[in-house]
C-alpha cells in the first residue's frame, strides 16, 4: 500500500511534464505541454494535457513540415515514494498526423 500524499503525487507528475519541455527532442524542439487537469486519487493521478510545437523532424514517416501543431493526451500515473512507477498513456495521434498532412483510408 502506498503512503504517497495527494500533494506528493501531484507534485511528482507535474515535475514529469516540466521535464518534457526542455527542447531535447528533434521532432518538436520547441514543444510546450500545458496541463489542463490533474485529478489525484490515492497513489494515482489522471492528467489531461495539450502539447504545442513545430514539426521539425521526421515523425512516423512524415518528413519535417515546419507546421505548428497541437495535440491532446491523457495519462494515468501511479506514484510510489515520489517516483512514477507505472503509466498508461493515450495520445491523439490521428489528430496530430492529420495536422501534418497524413491521409487515412479504411482497410479493404
């Protein structure tokens, strides 16, 4: 059983997202991640985010377009001892790829 407090869980997950906006990625070097919601229950935190950045590197076979993009993500993190020990992640890849010019068709 975890002894993490609500404040500790929220602080831990917020630090995680701050670390993602350092520019240390070649796909979206200017990425910013805005936390829209954090809901904590016990040792878990549900987080809803919006990421914004410029597509400056290849992603999923799509060469850099220079386009500004925005995409949503939702995560559930389990925290123990001030560390994220497990995560479940859902990102709007269809929305992101559509902004990069990808097209989709039904499988036949």
